[in-house]
């Protein structure tokens, strides 16, 4: 497994985690729980953005990994 595929797999996992956190935020009964899930979702989104930038860098440096 290449580094590129590992990074992209991690990115896909993080997007799933973010979606789950958003769902939990909407379903939580207590306001404090909603806020915590929402904050976790926002932090996860920040990490996703950083990893997406890294994927772009990898693809620029190693064109054979584009779209994989």
C-alpha cells in the first residue's frame, strides 16, 4: 500500500467520522452534548482540510497517484 493510498484512506475515514459527529449533534437531546459533538465535528473538518491539502501536494509531486 502506498503512502498516497494510506493518506486517502485516512481522509475517507475522517469524512465518515465527521458525518457521524454531525448526525450525533443533531440527534443529541442535551444542549451540552450537541455543542460537544458540533465542536468535535468542526475540529475534524479542520483536520480534513489539512489532509486534503496534503493529498494535493502528493499528487503534484507524484502525478501517478492522481485520482487513485
